C-alpha cells in the first residue's frame, strides 16, 4: 500500500472516526453538534426544575437525556454505526457497555442492600444524620 | 567435511529458500496478500465471499483505530468505577457541604459548551488534515486547544474556590469521590492538551504522513471520548446533585 494515501474504503472495515467525503462529513458533524447541544440544553432545563415533569421522574429523565447524548456523540463524532463495515467496533462497544453497566448498577445495588440490611439501629441513625 | 564445503551448501539452501518465498522457483506462483479488492466487494451477493478473507490483514489505519477504540473502552470502564464510587458516596456528606450548596450550574454550563464545541472543532480539524489543508488543520487544533484550556481553567478555578471554602477532598466521602471523578477527567483533558500540542507540531514538521494522520485520528477519538465522559459527569454529578 502506498504510504501517502489514506487507506480508507479499500477494505471491508472502517476504523472508528473514519469519514466519507468532506461535505457529508461536515454535515454529519453539524447534525451531531446541534443534537448534542439540544440534548444538553434539555438536560439543564429539566434539572432547573420544571413543572412539566413529575419531580421524582427528573432523575430518570436526566439519565435518558444523557444516554441519548452519548449515543449522538458515538454516532456523529466517533462514527460508530450499525453498518456491516462497523461490526467489530460495535461488538467491542457492546462489551464495554456491559462491563460499565455491571460495575455501576452492581455497585449501587450492593451498597443499597448493605445500607439497608447490615446495620444495627444506632448506625442507621448515624447514616441518617450524615445525609 | 571441510568448512568451505559446508558454507557452500548452506548458501545454496538459503538461496533456494529465498527463491521459494519470492516465488521464483519454477511451478510456484507468488501469493499476493495485499491485492486491493474494489470497494463494497463484500456486498456482491450471496455465495461470493470476497471480503476480508482474500485481502490479508486489514490496513494499518483500521487496525490502529480499532486498537485505540479498545483502549478508549477500557478507559470508560476505568471511569465507571469512579462513577460508581461517586454514586454510592454522594449522600455521605458527613455534615459538610452538600452538592446543591457547592456547585454553580452556570459555570458547569459554560464548561459543557466549551467541551462540546471543542469536540466539534476537533472533528473539523481531522477533516482538514484528511484533506491535507495545513492552515485549517492548525487553526482547528488551535481552537480545540484554546477551548479545552478554557474548560480546564474554569474547572480548576472551581476546585480552588471549593478548597478555599474548606470543601476539599478530605472533608467528606462525597467530596473525596467528587474530586477523584472530576479530577480524573480533568487529568485526561490535561493529557489531551499535551497530546494536541504534539499533534500540531507533528503535522507542522512532518506533514500529512500516513502515520501522523493515524495519530491525529486517535487523538480525535480520545477528545470525543472525553466529551462523552463529561456528559456522564455533568448529568450524574452536577445536574442530579443540584436538582430540587
């Protein structure tokens, strides 16, 4: 292979971050920027306290917006897509998401039950005072 | 057997092996590993499997990008540990300041905007470098770096303000977890800025060589990934912490 040529499009795979022609690429980045900015603004708006959302649902709403924005970043900035040329990247991402989910959800689950089940009443009082 | 004879036989064998590998031996056709298949060859239809199998190893750009993607995913897993620690400890304020009292959402919004625009401009710089436009590549990286620096300055001034108020990492478990998580992200941004500086210098000094372009691609992936991590931080730490 010629070392001076960018070797895109010649194989069946693409690297994360690989892009097509420049007009389409700029347009994709712009779409990503607008979507991400919109989702960020929505997050700050929801967190600022709005009467449109049932208050205990705010955390869920924020989580949904954050996950949506991460998806926007992955697709429009890192160019992780579901195309046949992207299978390796998507599979690696799926494994990463699995581990991240296990670590975060598992930690919260375990610590919640530790707090709930394994304390004598006086310590529970201490925990309440700390809150 | 005399030494000269041994050397001669050895030499003949070596030559034969070289000839075999290079395909000069009669009756042997050389195998071409890097024959480029035309674009979209894997879509030709059922039964015609001329995809990756006949091409040999993938181009270096693909391999490098994939490897760096694996690294980024491992970085996400590192951060997930810090996220989990923060989520577990965020209520353990030990009578000290609570998230709602400490954080200033206006600063966080500006930091977020800086990082998002920086990520976008970094993408533009990558496109400019792929198009071999030195001026726009350098301008793009420069803007990316200035915005990243603005983010860091805001973040560290917030840290300084908190430390001055006595809300340092030693105050409570919540603040330890906070400084660990946000500080780790800030450390990543700092490293990213150093890398950015070396990328600008490399493009300037070495031009748009294939290896430098690969490094630029990896840097862009790194910078975008930092933005993804920041999305998690501003939601989990700042917005959830201050929402009524």
